C-alpha cells in the first residue's frame, strides 16, 4: 500500500496548515515553562485538541496531571473549569440545576436553569473514577453530543469543547471503574510515567524557588475551531483508511484478528477506533505541516487510541501481558502490511 498522491490545498488552507505547525510549537513552549518532561503526552494532547477529541490521563498521584491540564488551558484563550470528582458528587453538580426565583415585576415564581461547570471550553474532570456511575454518566451526552439535557430542555455546549479527565490506576478502594461505553468516548488514553532522574532534579529545582512562569495564550476559540475544521479537510488516501481499519479489526478475536489478539484479547476495538486512528493521523499531519497523513502517523496514535478499547483475557493476565504489550506486537506485525 502507498499513501503517496498529488495533493493540493487552497491558499487559505495552506496558511492554516502553517499556523497549525506554529501553534504546536508555541503550545509546547508555553506548557514546558511549567511542566518538565512528558513531551510525548504534550504532543498527544495537541493531537486530541486539533482532532476535537477528549483525552483520559492515567497516572499515579504527583505526576503533574492536573498541572498539565491547567497549563494547557492557560495556553489557550478558552474558558476553563475544573470538576473535582468525589463519591458524593451529583449529576446536577456537573450539568447544572433549576432554581426557583421570584419575578419582581409580577411577584410570581419562575424556574431558571443555572449552568454547571460542564459549560466551558476545556473541562478538567479530576479523578473521574472517584464518583459513582450515575454521576459519571452525566458526562456521556456532553462528550458525545456536545449538549446537555435538563428539565426537558437541550442546551448546546460552547465550541470548542474538550474534556480532559484524570484517573489514578493503582487505588481500588472507593473508586468506580469507568464503563466501556464511557471509555469509548475518549479519543486517547495517555499514560503519565515517572520522570527521569534529570527531569526530577529539574522539577525539584523549579518548584522550590520563587519563580512562577507566566503562561501566555497562543490561540483563540475561533482560530482553534478553524484549525479543527482544517484537520477534517485534510485528505486521507483510501489505502491509509484501509490500513487504519485493518489495524482496528486485527484487535478483534475472530476472522480478521492477529495471532496475538486471538490469544490474549476477549473484546477488541470497535469502529470508533478506526475513526479516531484516521482523525488522529490527520491531526498529527496538520501540526507537522504536512498536507497528507502517513502510515507512521496512524502507528503513532494507535497505542493511545486502542489501549482503553481492548479487554484482555485471563491468559494475558496469567502471562503478565498488558494492552500496550499487545498493541506493540500488532504494530510490529503491521510493518508487513505496507
């Protein structure tokens, strides 16, 4: 298979493509003023942002997950809200609620909808697995439909709308694992790892002094929407779409599965994975300034797109295999498809 083809874009799109590449560099510069390391995670967050997708950050406490999201929000001229998920959080604490008010002109009482913190451009769902499923489900409609229904009324969320959730993978007591239906709404799952020794020394040096770097906004809401629309217009060759679909289908035990998936996977990735593989590849092409995505772009986003969509079986657990181990083998196998 070959993705090479003659591609031309209109002059405004060429300028937007250059802007996407500049924006990616500017955002990295702003974020790295406060966040040491985590370069791959920053790139993947930019990918999700340009693709208009949501992301789930998974890591143990103290790895700057919340700081990373807050800094990203500051680098964007967008409205930001943070929701701290707790066991007693109610759905209306997220979406909003109706209150009774007295109309001073008539003396009568009327209902007024008070919008909750979900009505923002960037929403940080901090420790999302600490709240019960009923409250977790309050995010489902917002993430998928970009809207909230309350008291029979449908309220559209302001574009762009981007949910970044954090989750601690090691604590089980007092947590509620996200159901697969909700996990599937996240475009990417991004693991946050411990920093290297040099990075940890840099963290200790920066955070124990007087300096507090100022993060400047590098893009407006209108410009970001235009860049997200550009990503949709970037052409994906049929051969690349076929490659992405084959990669997603190879995770499903059965006729199209790879040997490693047949052995270790109970449930594979659904069609939404194919969509996000193509869309993620387009977003990576955009911030590279390329007019067409490559197979390497698909492979680059594959671990984050597929990791939370695979359910491994008992044999995988017995052999100590993780979803990313399985995905790594799939990607090695995919080298022979092209």
